[in-house]
C-alpha cells in the first residue's frame, strides 16, 4: 500500500492514551476488535407501537496492522502505538425494542452519510427490527469532526491516528477548488459541502500553487486562466475590516477541526468567471481505512459478543438472527468499498453481514488512500472510479488493470453478502454509473452473480423525488445542483419517487436473509436488449423541441460525466484505489465515455423497474438538469433531475411547438388519467415492484389530484 521506506512505529497518540491504558487492564485475546463500549445515554424512541429505546455510546477498539484483515488499510503501520497496535474510538447509536423478546432478530447496520444522525424508519421498528448506526469517516472535518465533549452530540465520527514516520507527521500534496465565488472576502476550501480535511504544512504560499481555469468541459478539457503570483494570495481570513493579507489561518493539527475550513484570501478578490485551484503541502494525513475497520468491529461486536473486556453487556446479545449493512449515496459507496476491502470477515474469520444494500451508489468511496476526500462526488480530479466497480470478475483492458471485482476478497472465503442495489438515472448522467454494468470497454453486459440483485428506477433523480400527481410543480423554479457551490437548474425538479421501490426492497432483503426467499428478478438497461446506448441525442432517441431542452446539452462537453483514467503516480495502486497519490492534480490518461438509457418519444427512459409516474406520465422526467448560470452554465447540473410537464391541451402544445402529446390527447379526462394510473399500479404490483398498500395509495392520490379537472 505504500513504500517500505514509509513504514514506522510512531509513539502512542495522546488522545488515545486513556483508551489504550484501559484496554491493557483486561486480558485481551490476540485478535484485534472492540475492547470496550461506553453507554453515554439511553432514551425512549417514539412513533411506533412497540416500545423502543435509543442507546448512544462510543466504542474503543484496536487493530493488529499485521493481520491480513487489516493490512489492506493504507498507512496502517504508520499509526501504531508503542505495543504495535492501532487504536480508535468511534460513535454508535443503537435502537431496539425495550422488551427484546419482541425483536425480530434482524439488525440493520446503517452507514452514516457524512456523519449524519438518524435511525431505522418506523416501518422497520413496527417489524421489531434492531437499528445500529456507527462512525466510519475518519477525516475529522465538518459533520465528522470530533467534538470537544465526545459524549455529547448526535453526529458520527471516528478518532483515528494520523500517519507518522519516527514520530513526525507525513506531508504531501493536496488540492482544492473554489468555484462560482466573487468579492474580496476570503473563501473556504470545501469538498461537497464539508471542509477539505487537510491543513497546510506551511502558510508559505511559495510552497503552494494557485491557478485559475476559465473553462472546464464535462469531458475534461481545461482552458487555463491567469496565474496568481505567490505574493497575491494567502492562507488567511479576510473581509472589509481585515483586508488582504488578512488574518493567517491556524494550521496546527492539534486544533482540528476547530481550524477548518482552510480559507484563501486574494489581493484582487475572486472573479466569478474563474475556477481557482490550489495545490499545497498538507500535514494531517488521517489513516482513513481505520474508520472502515472500526465500522466492521462495531458490527461484529453487536452481532456476536456478549460483553466487552470490562464486562459491559452487549444490549442485543443473543437476539441477532440476520444482519445487513446499508448506505445511501456516499454511504452506499462506502458499502461497496467495505466489501471490496474484504472487511465483511472479522479477525476471527466470521462473516459480519449477511446482506448489503448500497442505495443510489455506483462506485466505491475514496476512503483508503492517503489524502483521500471521502466527501467527494466525482467532480473533476476526485477519486472514486478507480479499480473494479462490478460484482463479477471482469477484465479492465482500457485502464490495463487486472481482472477483478468487488467480491475478489470475500469470494475465496465465502463471506460475500447477499447484495441488493438500486439506482436512478441521475447516477448515470453525473455519478459515472454505467461502467459497473458494462466495464470500461463498454462492449458487453457484465453478468451478475447469483447473490446480487440490481434494480434501476428509470427517469429519476438522485434518491428520487417527492412523488404525488401535480402536473405543474410548485414552485416551478429549478432545484439547487448538488456539489461544491455548483449552481441551480433551469428545469423543475423531477418528482418521480423511490419510495415505493424502497418499501419493496426493504422487505425483500429481510426475507432473502432470514428466510432465503429470493427477491424479484433484476431489472436494468442492458446492451443486449438495446436499452443502453451511447450518450448522445440520436442514440438515445431523444425527441427534438421539448421545451427548455436545447440540443447543446447532449454535446460531449456538456453531457454525461465520463470516467477519467487518472494517473495518480507510482505510489498509488490504481486497481485498489489505495496508497499515496503523488500527481496532484492527476493527468487524465483516457476518457472513458458513458452509456445511457434509451428513451421513448416523450424522452422518458425505457427499461428498469415499472414505476407508476413514468408509465402514466404527466411530462418528461429526466435524470439530468441543466445548469442555469455560473462556471458550469449549460452543462449537466451535477446529479439532480429535471421535469418538463406536458401541455394540457393540443392547442397549448401546438402554440409552444411541443412535439409531445398533451394531457388531453393522452388521457381525455381526469377519469382517463386515473384509469392509466390504476393500470400502471396493477402492472407494477403484479411484477412484484409495488406493495398492496402503496398501490392503493397511488390510485387514491391520482383520483384526488387536480390532473385534467
């Protein structure tokens, strides 16, 4: 994972000394694991008919860096204490029936998204399920920052060591980007919506570079802007009362996260037409993979152990019959990375989770390389597409990487979980999904193993929309584009929900794990059935003249974010997405174009699971939107979907030049529309993709709607 010259045995980290001393008191088995849990609070949880309680606490654990279950972690040998072990502290939140005899025996271990709090939903509590959530993201920034009072707060974090050689913190290059900003006030260095987690090793700007870009295309073509001299900027905070050079930032790692985000001050202020890219030497390289192992250890403790080394009882000991890990978006990508790293087997060679459910997640999170940014969403120069993203062994000739899969480590020891994954089309257009289906060569459908089910929800944005049967949305303004100050969309937000498929898959995964009942057959667009095509208007069959959708959006410089084959340097393992990146930012070796779903005459996607709103449409539902203004104007608006309603009448559509049939031409009347919804709901129900309660609710909502009244 790193050159042998980087391996060291630094002294014990001060903030872990107490936990280490306590762990040493007990006679510990040889294998690494959770050694101690601390219960910080117990409170009732309301909303369901079964009495529940919520237990918040922290887990302390240790890792043997030489154990093959842990040696996959980048820099793990650079975070050891004097006894050769690596130690961590992490948060957990456990919800369970007060009377465990009413528990179902099914444990959901949810992966927090950027440290976010939460618990299992009421429907799962009504089933008697147990909910566990614990920290994994060890970058100590934003919502994952370690609070001064570790027993307080509800967000999740992991206290992990930083990489040191002979007691001295390693340094290396880190980059950050500032976009769509103006004025003379200083600007923070952000990734997604959280601070870049690494502090400058020096405030000397001659050791860093600050460049500008006048334009970046979706397919990676850069137009350079004016250079900024070292004496024209500073690592500082500045405003009208503190003009350039402002007040220097605090870059002492001992004060993190209180000194984040890092701020940049410019002598001449920021130009909103330019993107600013800074590369600087950083010093606090968190060993991020320790957080991944901590998540594993917490999961296996609550599944298997009776008590910790100090006699503190596991509150659910003996009641767990089946388990699944689950994550949404960034945390769903963590699920995939977790399995890829072989972490679904603990140090005693036990399977940790029987099932896994990565939701709207088609890549692996960047959490096992030095200086990684787990908050990244695959904007330019961000890690996450490296190595195999598919479930079956498959070659990667385009990037000249060995054949492999996410299951490469768990298959030989039979610890791979049963996997259900589901996505919408926003993941195709902006989150680089389709190589998971067809590889980097893009010339064949990769087969799914028998323990994986895949469901594609057509014409939906990231996580689905609000649902309902509103023909004209209120308000009709465009949604905010996700990402680092990306902008907003020109089209209304896509309303097509994921609620119904989520309700189906929740029960399907439980039954698959607890009873062995197979879920419905997989459904997704493929090359074989010609529903997966090149990412251009002609191949998609997208209709011309749809209001608000110019042909320019389909050009390669604006459409369908491709995978980039980056060269991160010789110390980075490109197949593993581990090691040390030294090319920062990395050169782009190849651009790997995406495939996208084919669409019908309305522009709605063909293929995937049956969805009532798409089968009985009120307009064109898009997995993409168009950035309204700013640096990304005219490009796909990151991973948010759009909606273009149909005209109500033929006269209205003819006046607007709309090629799509109007509502009256399609359905005739309100009753006709309700009949179309009823037919769609019955079809989805018959095929196993709609629960009876949801079927009845959708028909009732359509009947009560104002469509064609």
